[in-house]
């Protein structure tokens, strides 16, 4: 019996939620809302949108994703990972220094080529430029 009463109560609540709503302004300028239209007043029908609901299961899944993200961040911040990050940072700094050195060598060779040269000297400068340019590409551009 209590189940039937609960079902009837829920079904009546859903019927009320889908009822039409009317809006009108009286002679004093007060705005009124009702589920029955006024007899002699000009009125507008109001469209009531359904409320947005999120199922509880979606909240639980989102909570689990947040928990997993926090655990991943905590693992990354553990001491052995900090050391690994520090080593990677040092390697990046030394690579950047080496790339800067290659760039300076290329600029020096290029300035010597522009300054003028004998035929043999020009060939050796171009060969050196090719070699340094390849090293620069391998260590700085392709990585």
C-alpha cells in the first residue's frame, strides 16, 4: 500500500510540473503567475523549462577521475621523480648550451665566408659549415 501511495504522489507531482503557467499584470502594475488563466485580463503563456539534473552516478565517476588525477600528481612529486626531473632539466640546459655553441660557430664561419677567401679556404669553410650545420640539425632541430 505505501508503494502505491508513493507512486500516485510522484505521478501527480510530474503532472503539476508539466502544467501550463500564465503571467499577467493587474491594474496596479503587479505581476501575477498562475496555472489558470485570468478571466478578463490579457495574459501570456510562460514556457517553463525542465530543470537540468545530473545523475548521481555521473558525480561519482567525476569524483573518481579527480581522485586518480590527484594520485598521479602526487606520484610525480615523489622524491625519486623530482631527481629525475632535475636530471632532465640539467640535460636540457646542457643541450641548449651546445645548440648555442653550434649557432655561434655557424655565424663565425658565415662571417668568414662573407669577408672573402681564396678558393681552397672557401672550400674548407663550406665543408666545415656543412658539418656544423648537420650537428646543429641532429642535436637541436630534430630532438
